């Protein structure tokens, strides 16, 4: 049945614009965001249950310009992110200092080393030199796989790349030398349960 306006003109429904599916942004600014949310939930669970004290380090910001419209208020007008000099998380678990970085990748066959910065390698090396435990938590977003990558594997892969070798860590190497764990409910990511396989008692 056709619908008509009072003047007799036929009503035609406007075409709906095509709905584009939201594509996940793997740019530098968003890399690791989802994984970091999962880790923040897990760390809150660990803290609330007396299992561990692990916190995300704040991102350093340099404030450049501040306006004071009134005596009791300040408005930041210009600020810049400083380059982080260390890893994302640190804390204490069973008397051990742990220090790690969260990394996400959309590549399903390997973990690209371009996601790591030289200053992070140096920081993790310093942590392990002092008896701490340093590692990466890597999430493969396409396959929903999670790995704890011990620093010695990261360091070997980094040196291999610097010597002109492969610029990534293949999944097969992670399956052999890293610790795979799975997402759950409480906590969302029980990565502390998985690091026992790295020799933490």
C-alpha cells in the first residue's frame, strides 16, 4: 500500500546510510588499551583479596600552560605526554618485585618487536639484575591468546633483531618458551597463577 501526502504526492522512505562496522584502532595511542582494562580489573581483584599489590604506573605529563580564572580554580590549557621511561605495571607478589608491560597485537603469527622500546628493555634488564621479575604480557587480539613472555626471551629476541635477525617473536617460539594463560571470570586474567611456571613460589 502506497502512502501519500495530503497533496497527493507519494511518500518515499529515505535510504538508510550503510552502517560501517567499527574497526579496532591498533594505532600507538590505543595499543594495549583493552588488555590494560583487563589487567586493571585483575589487579583490583588481587588487591581486594590480599593476593598481591600491583598498580599501573601513571603516564607522565608535562604541564606547559595553566590559567587561573579564579583563586580556587586552575585550568590546564596545554600539556604534553612525556615518553614513558619504564613499563606499565609494577608491584609485589609473594615477596617478589614484579615489573611488566602490557602489549596487544593484531598480528596472529608473531609478536612484532617494534611494539617495544629500547628504554623498556633497559629498565627490565635493570629489574632482573636486582633480583626482580620482569616480563611482558602479550595479547593476540585476533585469536584471543595471552602469553607471559619472560624477560630472558624478550632480551634474546631483541639482541637477535639488533644483530640483523628476525624483527618479531613467532608464536611457535612463544608456545615453547613463554607461558600461555586464558581469560576467565574472577580475576579476568589470572596472570599471577601463570607466572608460578616462571619459578615464583
